């Protein structure tokens, strides 16, 4: 026989029993949402209005108010779920834990559990009552405070229909984020027999998928030489979508920024349902004798122990390695095994709560330690063949690549879009180009087997042989079926040059290579140029003249020989100023991203400036057009235009006396500063000394495949008209 008492009465009774939590939730959310929003908006307006009135009167104040309102509209949705206030996000997570534990804590007490389950009420009903009452305790005040927060925005005159919709999305994100932690904690409660172990289980379940998938990527980065971590991989996606912690953060960040991500909401809903379904099923079979024990189902103890110990031991070792600054991998195995032993002892103590019984679960401890050993052996000895992997050439649809030397040579518009994949240069959509890059990748695997690895090159000295002769290059294989695989190889400069000479014959490859073909030239607003002086000089041109110059430049880059880009120094460089739509949309007219603010140009709102449009000797069309309009590229620096030259000499250079002859030829009137490591800074102001030093300087440019070595010693020049953007190589 079961009681016919209604759900509503039971829920009301449960909420009254947890009245302190309802009051705490209401007060905390009220202070953290509408009250904080009101103070936040007032602080923005009061400070800016006072400054505007002082500077420009009422007209400036009105203009400033509208500008501030636009700023607040972009930030306001984040006030509803903690994206702009991390304390609110933390409060949502804490309230979820409190609602779950206070609602289901009775199952951790033998007396309470026997009492509740002795009543003529089905277990399903007790579960539903505890669940719904906890949900109401949070949901009602959160919805009310969200509405009040939106009302605060409306009262200050900043609310629009679009902003209200974004606020609704942010509030929904906060609710889903709460549900993820709430359901996780309920599942942890029914898996355990004590509140303390329930909290620990909540932490484990919340972060476990994120930890495992993130650890997989971290181990690849540590052990595999060809691993490239610059792209979003499947494990990154799984870490965010299968983990309550990852989804919680993603929901808060995405919806708080006003972005409606249907995929995130679907993933959160699916995971929340799975967690709640698992908790409901386990509650139905929850044994009464489980109360007071560490785990509700003792047979799961060794399984949980092994599952927790293996990733946790390796993760703890990686964290320790990062904090201690240790390099290499030789200590990871030893420290991980030690961490596994310690974790096994700690987990066994939590299970038994008796130091004398730490060895009771020795079989699961052996499996845990063996699991750590096996996982690290797979990575240490590359038993999967990750580093030497090359996809079947017949399955490769296309290959893209990006040498490290391009990073310091080219600047693409995509650099500002956040999409790294757009920087990769395609093989020219030809079978010959794909075959050439495949051979180049095979050479990279061969170099790896001979000991020429990307990490060795990354850590090499600037004057070492490997730095002079090799370049790290990232490859992207697009396989049939759409899958993309990324690898990073250490390639010989001559190997890379040979492949590029073959690719360079393809017109489509050259268009992919040169940044000018990535720019919508109709959007170019203005052009600056720099010569040997490295000072940005504006070119006064009409829109038609800009298009004519850029067309002339396109003809020159399509005709230039690859050897010119590899071995010659450019005569100068052009900089194109174009509107930044992303910045304008996000921040209004105040947005500025200017790559060469030091050139003396005016910083213009909502614009970006792209460089690396080099002008080489032989760019006849470009040079002729510039000279026709009075813009001449200077190739020599006149000493009379220079105020000072600063030389920066490395410790190795000073020790080897690399520039002793040059320094000794200067007067004694030098400003010298010596560092503890042996390096020196020398500032030269004498005109005679400046003339001498200028004969040994030239603007540094690595070339498209690097100069054969990184720049070690260098100089900066201060002109009468400003500081040079370039650094100068000391010959």
C-alpha cells in the first residue's frame, strides 16, 4: 500500500525544510545579478559622463553616453550567467552542489534512509520530490533575478530587442550549466554512502572526461615529435562536450557572449539527461545498508580505483613537471608510477578508512600501476607508430603546409580572423603539387628517424647547424572522406626549396602563397610604405589609384622568381589599411587593431593594417608607379637623419669578440650597459660613430625560407622623425 499524498505537498514540505538554502539562494542571486548590474552600469555612466562634461560640455556628454551604452550592450548578457562576473558562475556551481546534497543527504544516514523508505511512498516519488524541490529552490529566484537584471538594463535605456534575446540566451545557458552540475552531484550522491565521498565523487565525475581527453592531447605533445597542437582536434571537442566541467564553461562563455550555440545546448541536454537517468536508476536499487559506507555499491570500488588512478597519476606528474621546469620524458615514467602507488593508498584509505587495510585492494592497485606503465610505454616507444605515420597516398585528396619561416615573413588577413587553418598554403589543387608535398612529408619522416626533430630545432641555439639548415613545417593531409590529419616535421632548407620550386610553377599555388591575393583590394582604404628607414610614410591616393597600384603589384609578385624571395633583401614594404569588420561589430567605432602604430601613422578606429607586401628589385611595375607619383624607395640611410643607434649584443657574441673590430673603431663616447649574463647594450650618438655603424647594418629580413640563421645581434635606429619599425642586422 502506498500513500496518495500529492507531489506538491511533499515538495512544499521539502522546500520548507530547506528554507535556509532557499533564502541563501534568493539573497545571493539578487545581490549578484540585479544589484550588481545596477552598480556596474552606474559606474560606467558616472565616470564617463563626468569626464566628458569636463572636457567638452553637454554635447560631448550625450555622445559619450551613447558610446558607453553600446559598450554595455555588448557586455550585459554576461552579467546574467557569470561570464562577466566569475563569482556568479562559481555561485551557480556551488548552489547546484548544495541543492543536490541537501536534497539527497538523507540516503547517507542509516536512520533517515530507513525512515524514508519505510514510509508508504515509492522510491521514484522520493527521488522526484527531492529533485524537483532542489530545482525550484534555484530556478525560481534565478528566473526572477534574471528578469530584474533585464529590467535594470531597460531602466537605464540600454535594452533593445536584440539585447533582450541575447540576455534570454545567457539566462538559458546559466540554467543548463546549473543542471549539469546538479545532475552530476545527484549521481555522485547515489553512488556513495557518505556526503564527503559524495563531494569527491562529484569532483571526479565533473572533470573526469575533460581530464582524460585533455591528457591524451598533452601526452601526444610531450612524447610525439610530429604532434601539432595548433588545431582543434576530436579529443578537444570530446573534452568539452562529454565533460560536465567542459560543457559548464563552454555554456557560460558562449551564451554570456550572446552567442546561441544550438550544438552546445543539445550536448548539454543529452549529458544532463544521461546523468539524471543514471542517478534515477541507481536510486531505485540503492541498498539500505550502503548508508555510511564510502561507496554504495562495493563491487564497483576496484573499477573506480583503476579508472581514477591511471589518468590522475599521469596528470599529476605532468603538472609537477611543468611547475618544476623539468625537460625531457625520462622522469615521467618513474614519477607517474610513484604517483600511482600514492593514489592507490589514498583511495584505499577512503574506501576502508583504516590504515591497517591499505593493502586490502592490492589486486586493483597492481592493475592501476600496470595501467600507468602500459600507457606511458605506448607513448614513450610510439607503439602506435604516430610519429612515422604517413597516410596512404591514394587516400590523400590534397595537402596543405606552412613552414615556420612563413610566420615571420608573411602576414595574412586570416591572422586576424582567428582561423589558423586559413594560413596553410594549398598545393595548388594539382596532383603534381600534392605529390611534391607528399614526397616532402616523407623526407620529414626520414629526417625524424635520423634524429632531426622539431623539438631539437625549437631548442637549438640561433647559431647552431640545425638552425641554419632546417625549418619546422606543419602539414595538413586532407583524406578521402573529409578527415584532416596534422603533422609537424623538421625539413632541410634545400628539401623545402626543391619542393617549392616545383609548386611555384603552378599559378594557383602562387596566389595561395602571396597575401595580396587574400585581400579584397576594393576594401583597401589607404596605403603606407617603408623603405630602408623603416618609417611608415602615407601615400596620398584616390581609390582608383590604389586599385591601379595593387594591380601593378599583383603582376610583379606573379612574375617574381622564387630565388629572389629566398635570397634577396626587399627594397621596401607596403602596408594596407582595411576595415576590421569583426572589431567594428564587437566594439563599435572605437575598435582599433593597428600593426604599425609605431610608424607615426594616425591610429584609426575600426581598421587593421597588414604588412609583408614586400617590394623587391625587379618589381618594375610597382616601382615605376610609385616613382611616377613621387614615392621613391631609399636604399641607403643618411647619417644626418639619425639621432642614435642602439646595438644589442648577445653574451656569446661578446664572449667570442664577434664585433670587437667594429666597437674598437668607435669613439669612447658610448653609452654601454652590461648585463649579468654577459650581454651588452650600446647606444651611439656621435655622428662619426653613427656613420661607421650604418655601414655594418641592413634591415633584417629572413626571406621566405629563412636566412639560414635566426637574428642574433641586432640594432635599433632612432631617426629625427621617429623610431624605425625595423630591427637591423649587424653584418
